[in-house]
């Protein structure tokens, strides 16, 4: 199991654990735990990422990308 990050790998600031909304193409798939940085980066552990993937599959949006 991977250790929780304490600092952001992008800016080095301290991270804070929060629940965040996870959306794909405007479809909210629920709230998931993430380590959040004030610079906007979000980090998810492996188990959470698996739950996010499963939620996307159940909603029929897994693999869909939104054009920017």
C-alpha cells in the first residue's frame, strides 16, 4: 500500500485530506477522498481510484474524454 503524500509534488505545499466531487463530462459520480493542495492539485490513493473507475463504469462514462 502506498503511503499518503504529505506535500504536493508540483509545488511542495502541505496537502489536506478532503472529500471532493468527481465528474466526467459534467456527470457527478460522487464524492471521493483526496489529498488536496492549495495550488489545485488533487491526489487519490489506489483504492479510491478503483472506486472512481467502478463508479464511471456503472454510469456508462468510463473512457469518455471531454474535448477542451
